[in-house]
C-alpha cells in the first residue's frame, strides 16, 4: 500500500471576480521510502501541490476536490487540531529559504527543543540530546555549540542543514522539499542533496522533491511528475523520462538545457510563455507552444495514458514519435 | 492573446478604474465612499461659494447690525429671532452664517492645500536630494529636519505670526495674513515629507532600474525626477491627505488664537473664534456650526487618508 | 582568427580592487576590544587584484559562487562603482577615473543587462518611454520619426511586438521583460555588453530563449560580452573564455573548451563536478571540506586553502599568482604549479 495517495486533487483560487484553477485533477501515489520529483516551471503548480498536501494553502486558495490519503487518513478532511499531529511530525517540509523555517530571534536549540516538546513528552535535557544527535546526522560540526547560536550567525548552507535536521527531528515518514537548494551555491547544493539522499535512504523516508532542475531530479529521485499549467502532463520513472521523454513539453524542457546542445549552436528553445492561471487555453494547455499540435489539441483535453516508459497526457503521442515538429508561430 | 488585447483597449476609463486595485477597494469600502462623497460635496460648495452663497460676507454693505445674532431658522427659542433669509442664522455683525461658512471653508481649504503644496515642494526636493546624494549632504539635511521637527508647528507659527503682527502692524498683517499663514504652516511641516521621501528613495535607489538609468548615462536630476520620484508617489499621496487635514487644523487653531485670518475675512477658524464669546449668551450657533463643518471636513480627509494608506501599502493587500 | 589575437583588448582590467567599508561614520568605527577602546575599520574585500583582458568579439564569462565578487566586477566595469585600486581601460582609454560627462561617449559603447527583470525596468514607465529615453538622450538631434524608427527596430530585433510599446512592464512576463531590458541596452547601439546573471531569474524554457537572443545579437551586431553567471552549463554554451573567481581573486582563466575538458584548479574541478547532470544517477561531486571564509578578513595565502584538499604550508603563507599553463590557460594554484594534483 502506498504511503501517500493523491486522487483527483483540484485546487482553486478565488480571485476578485473569478476563480482560477491552480491544480487540475492531480493524482499520484508515493510508496514508503520512495523518492518522487515534481518538475515544472514557475506557475506550473508544483509548490501548490506541496502546500496542499500539508494543508498550508492560504486564502484565497482552497482545495476544491479530490482526496489526499496519507497512511489511511484523508488529509483534506482533518481539522486544524488533528492536522497538527501530522504536520512537522509525520510529514515534514523543507522550504527554499531556510529563514522561513527558522525563527531569527530564537536559538537553534530553543527551536529544536520546542519542536520536539510540541509532539513528544520529553524533558528538556532529553530533547537536547536528540537535537544534538540529529545535528550530528546532518554533519554539523560542534553541534552542542550550534544549539546556542542564532540562525543569522550561520552560513546559508549550514542553515539549510539545520532545517533538514529539524525536519528529521520527529522521524517523519514523508519529507516534502520545495526547491531546497535553489538559494544555495552549486557546491553547497551538491552537499545538501547528497545528504538528503543519504538520510532518506538510511531512514526509509519518502521524499517529494519539488524543483525546476532536471539534473537534480535525475540524481535524487526514482519517479517524477512533470507539471504544466496546473496539470500533470507526464509521469513515470525518472530514468525513463529523462532518457526518452514522451510529452513534447518534457522533450522541450530537456532539449532547452545548454548541455543538450553543442557549444556555439543555438539552443532548442520552447517558444512562448507558460500561460497565466487565469488564461489557460482549452484543450491541451501546451498546444499554443507545441510543435506537434493538430486542431484537435485545441479542443480535446488529453488524459494520462501509457506510452513508452511513462504515462503521458498527449493525444498525438503515437504520431509525434517519428515525425518532426512544425514551426510554431507564437504571438 | 489577441482577445485579451482588444478587451484592454475597448475598456472605458471607468471600467479600468473598477478593475484596478484602487477602484475595487474603493467600491467595496463604504466608509471610503461616504467620506469621498462628503469631501467632494464640501469642496464643490467651497469652490462655488460665490455662486451659492446668498450674501457676500466680505461686503460690509450687505451686513446690517440689526440682523445680528439671528438664530438658525429651525431654532425658535423664546428669546431668539429668526429670518428665513438666514438659514443658519447670523453672527454678531449681522453676517449670514451660511455664506460665511461657505467662504470660510473655501479659505481654509485654500490655505490647507497651498500650505501642503509648499511643504510638499520643500520636503520632496530635500528628501530626494538627501536620499539620492547620501553621505554628508544627507546627514546635514536630515539633522535640519530633526531640528525643525523638535519645534512644534504651533509654537513656531505663534512666534512667527506674533512677531510679524507686531512688526508690520495689524492692518498690513491682516491684508497679507493668508500668505503668512501658508508660509508658516508650509515651512514648519516639510520634514514630514522629507523623511518619507528619503526613505522611499533609499529603497528605490537600490533597484536595478536606477542602475540601468545610470549606465545609460542619465544625469542625477533626470534620474531623481523622472525615475525615482514617480515610484515614490504612493507614500507622498498618503501623507498629503493627512497633512492637508493637519494644515486646516493649524490654520483654525491660529485663527482661533487671533493670529490668523482677521474677522473681516472669515476662515473656519476665525468664525469659530468670533462666535466663541457669544456661546454663553445663547448664540451657540455662531461658533458651533463652523466647528461642526471643520470637524467633518478634517474627519473625512483623515478617513480617506487611512483608506489610501491601506490600499497603497503592498504588504496589506497581499494577505 | 589570427587578426583577433594581435588586436589590443577591448577592455583591460588591471589589478582591480574593491573594498566596501562595513562601518560607516566615526561612531561605528569605535569599538571595545579587550577592555580598551579602539578605532577599527572593517572592510569587505570584494575584489582583490583582478587582472583580465576582454578581446573584441568574444564572450568572456566570469563564474563563481555568491560572494566571489563577480557582480562587483560587473558594476565596476559599468562605472556604477569606483574601484579602490587598479584600473579599467576601455579601447586604450582609462575609464575608471572619468567624470559622468566624460563617461558619456562610453555609455553609448558599453551597456549593461541586469539579473532581475522585475526590478530593472521602471514600473512607472511604458516600454515606449523606457526605450525612447536613451535614444533621445544620446541623439538629441534625431527627429521624432527617427527615434520612433530606432525603437521599433530594437523591439523587432528582440522579438517584442512594437504594438506593445504603450504597455507597462507589469503586463509582461519575466522573459519578455528581459527581452525589453536587452532592447533598452541595444537602443544606443553598444559594442560591449555587461550581462550580470541575465538568465538566472528566468525559467528553463525562457532561459534558452534569452540566451539565443543574446547569441543572435552578438552575431548580428558584433557584440562583445562580459557575462557574469553562477551556472556553468550556460558558460559552456555561451562563453569564449571563462574566468573562475573565488573570494574576489582569479583561480583559473582559460578557453571554454579547455576549461571543461581539462579543469586544473581544485576549485574549478569541484565546481564542475557539482553541477547536476541529466545522466547522473546519484550525486557524485568532489566534496569540499571546511567553511567558506568571509571576505571581511581575507585569509593570508591562497583564499581557497581552507576548503582545498591539496593545501599545504606554502598555500597558507604565499598567495598564488596566475601562471600560464602549456595549454594557454592561467591558473593560480601552488599545487598545480608543483604538479601535486593527479590529472583526470
């Protein structure tokens, strides 16, 4: 049985005079210990997916339909009080900016002890011992001294390590990491990612990694979801998708990377922009930018179905393997 | 895409206003709408005072001492006289109070707006220079502002006006009282603007569009006026409302103390002051009615200012 | 090709240094240290003795992590900051000491593109105003029609429909804004463009569009680029030569192909290995030990030594100077010089 099962999740935002759909019928499963990447560009809805699992959507956003089953419980039906036993305890979240998680006026120790005591009956002393152990687990030198320090006294990489230590504090079953290294330098990013991978593997923790970086997804995850304009357009094994992407958007995303083109040649760009949530085109949301689009793409909304190594939402997927794209006139 | 475009262009101004953040919040805020209605009504009446007012309060020939202290027409006390000519009654000189209030509001508003314009001019220029140039110039100008702020407006005004009154004699003073008032209220409150503008300039100066303008070779004055100033208008707008209300109160206070407008040229303050001595002899309306007008005017301006501050503060409308 | 090599460089940066004072004003410099009151001025050493040439027609990339001083170099070259020491020479003329008015002719030749397209366009100016202003400023004698033609021409060349000119920046997406920012730089027909992380705020599919646009402009207008970035995969695609910076000092300077085929400096190697690649199955990078020293108190010797696995006693005292290598690159490393590093 899967640990987390999201079925038909739809999230809407009530705007001033209309309602926009930010997530449209999202379904996926994650098994215990499985690592899944959610990939997409800004506005694709990948962060909103993470937020809605933890019920962190703030007004005007709300879950308009679907279910989020976590270990047999439907998270969408929990009260705030019940949710508190889940959030931070059984599901932890790591944000892009460590200062979202860390309180600047409390020491690292105070924050970790508080977090522990909120969920477990432990004495202050025992809590500190656990905290030190967790800090050691994320390779923080001199952890006893760090407990007395304030977040601003630490470097960005160190802060993100501490955030990971806090996430691991209560031995969660699932970690949702939303662009955890985007704000960090590449050398630090590599360290943090390796650490996260190691910890997930050794503790058998499931991971949802939300990122725009296909390279990171490739290193970290077993399966991936590609999102576009609030929908999942392709899902399958990470290796399968990266080696043989089925959806034209996934192909475009991979081909647009500079490393996919010889130096000096023009990059293979995707024309146009991601549509705003208020102006998602009918039919396939990607059709205005797609080199394979046919007239039916404008009217028929593609459902996910198996092709190649993945499930793909494209009605023309059979045809496009073997043909070349036509030029897109994108206004 | 093209659909959206044609929609954008076919919109009227009113539709654009309704669709904007400002318009939306205005139309959904009753307090702002009522305040705006009252404010506009007062302003229109004040501006068209010469057309609306049945009498000219500046013309002594239209005043008859026999008509003095007439009560408002709805107030028929046992010892009071009323006359349907004088809707709100008359003051001690037999002047029609309704006409005097219309003209007085006009004068008060004018002094308020002109004083604030002067404050804004001084404050914005000093704030822009201070924030943009920085360094010693900034320190010097801001210390000047601190010194100016450490004297209360009324104290500076009282000293200045008392000295000028003594210096020029009350006849000359009365003739130019309006300019003295504008000058003194304008000069004493500029630091409010200077500080606000400086703070926004410091924030804007760090943005890349200012760097871009520098790289394009534009001069400092052009960058200050064409690039930074237009991006600082929201806070300027907000403090302007509050400052107009403050300036009107300052003017009224000074006139009440006898240092402002003379009785022959009634402002709201001098009307209140002129009627004050009759309040215990039963003619309450001479001082009360202009007082109510003053309170309502200042209140609606402040309510509008509060609303504007809430709308224009980006931190508030995100949540 | 040969001709290019003999030419004088378009831009010469010589022993460039920039320090920022941390303590402003007299009172902040007074500090209590071990029971005694002392005056102490702390400084951030953003750029420390950087020497670089940029040849006409090339795209020189400066790569490094946050705090390595790469943006400071861009701003120094653009004249937004004044160097604390050293000189910047453009086409044989020293430009870092010029006044704003003397600088004006160079403003036409040298333009800058910024990182954040949401901040680099004035939100209160329409696209038309933003593009017209520099044309009018630099060509006051141009007719109204001439100005309009120029604006339409640059808008077309960056792929923005000239019909959108009356709109405000907030009506555009990030990629479109960056195109407009590029258009604004092109209005004055520059020959040299400083690009400070121009694509790092954009989405992947949009990054490719903007990079292509910049490559096209380079070919069509014969531009020379100084391209600042933290993203090595972009460098491989875009740069002619690469300079790797660490704490404001040059680690390695070489042709792009040479650098990617045979990185020599230990830091360059770590940096290259840390970039996640599509065919990676797991993170496999060279681990750097230790913490990054702050640029406030610059360590003596090699700035990288606190994180370097090859550091020895000499690295702690003597600062390495960039030395030419057989393949034409410059590397500042004692370990490379002493041949202590095994080749890949």
